[in-house]
């Protein structure tokens, strides 16, 4: 049985969606600089940035 070589754009779409949320988290980190909100913004930026990279790896080739 031959391996499937078709590709989808699902990984790109998920990566863009996660990257947008990561950028929003970075803005939250910048806006809440001296408070605990900065930590939550950093956590969101790192988490969704990692998910954006994982989405590309999961669905690409």
C-alpha cells in the first residue's frame, strides 16, 4: 500500500491561530508589567507559541 502524499493547510491555519493568541499574550505581558498579569501573559505567549510550532510539525508532511 502506497503512503499518502497529500497535504492539508490545517497545520498552517492552526499555527496562525495559535500565533495570534501568543502575540496577544505578549501584549498582555507588556501591559501588565509590574503585576501578576505579566506572568499570565508570558505563560500564554510561551504556551501558544509552542502549540503553533507543534501544529506545523504535526500536520506538515
